[in-house]
């Protein structure tokens, strides 16, 4: 999906013109994938734009960097304010937000010691990740031949640029075979996640999702869905899911900041449930989007007002 350019990008504490937000071709991140990032959404409301779960996204960004021994040269408060400032200066009512921390230009080698750590935050208008009709009709997906990283190889709990080379293989394979997205299995053959989304299945009214041990990213929308479902009295279980359980589920859906809550209509050509959004998925979607409507009581303090 082409960019809808905005005016400014925040880079290392300065507002830079979109077309001038550049790095050197010999930057460490270009050669070794040493970037940690987040994907966030800002929603339009009657009170003004609100960022969804900003605190949790910033916390995860710092945790990702901690795993990779990268010290962010800004405080959490400064990164928080930069989010507010970049949305305001670009005069956006709603947008996608991409903060990234990366090793920049100084020297080249696998050992990043001494390489400066740079930070940037970009915002731009972005529609529905898997298509405008996906939230209702669902998407057709496949189980990928590519597996997620094995334990002790790449840390999947870090949202690292390098991990998304694996995601690209999953997505490209799915696209080649005519599917909207792919589902990855972990090294043991259990269901892991999509190329950029967590996954849930529904069986007999119970919501089931893979645990962190199945090589998943600890998704913030995933956590949101668990909270919303619990509030509704829907039972939620985190346990390993065999591949075949996907096909006989009543409902299956993806979650993610970009994908939000997207139902899956078929997997490997096998229809899931009625082949469209199921009732529990619909209830969770309604509860999710109700957070940005008039009268919502923000009991979890998930919404950050930009103005």
C-alpha cells in the first residue's frame, strides 16, 4: 500500500521534512537488521484524536531494545511527548504510527558496540491492513511452509526488524498462492501467529490463543481482546494449538494494531464456521471499536488524547 505522505517525521528530537528523513546506506540497521519498532494506531473521536494503548507500546519498545542491549537515548516521557507532537504538527485526526529505534552510521561489523542508536517516529493515514471488507467478510489464508523461529535462536518477544524477514517469506508465499495472509507454525508444529498478527480460535464458546512459548509476539491488541472477552464473561485459554484445530474451529480471527480484529473465512481452502465473521468475533469487534465512540468510559486508561 503506497504511503500517504505527511509533512514531518520526528528524528532524534527534531522535526524533519518527510522527504529529508534519510539515513546513510552504510548504517548498521541496513546491513544487520538492527532495528526495533512498534506499530500503533491513532483513532478519530469526537474529543479529538486518541492514541490506543500508547503506554504499552512504549513499554514494549523499551523491552525489545533491552533484549538487544540497545539503550534508547530518550526517556519514555520524551518518546511519549514526541508521539503527541508528531500527530499535532501533521494535523491528523487518525493515523498509523511507526516509532523505530535502530543502530545508525559509524562503523560496520556484526558487533554493534559503539554504533549510535537513533530514534524516529513517523505517522501517516493508513486504512484497513487486510482490506476494507475484511473486518466483516473475513480473509482467506493458508498455513505457511515457513516456521517461526525456534527457541534460543531469535527472540520473538522482541519486535525486531530482522524477525520480519521470516514474516516476509510467510506473506509472499501466501500471496503467491492467492491468499491474503499466512499462518506460521512454531518449530514443534503448533500454531504460532500470522506474518504480522496474533491469532485466536473459537471452540464451543471458548476463546483459545497460543501462549508466548509458541514463538509469538506479545501482542497488545491480543491482550486487549483477552481483557474485553473476560469482561464479557467469555472464557479465554492460552494453550498450544495443533494445526488441525484450525480447520474445525467455529471461528478464527487475527489481532494486531494494523489488522485490529480481522476474521478468517477459510484456511487452506477449508471453510471456517459459516465462512464469514462469527458472533463472538463480531462481539469483540463491536467492543473494540466502541472504545472510540462517545460515552465510552476508559476504565483501563488505554486512550491518550492528543490535544
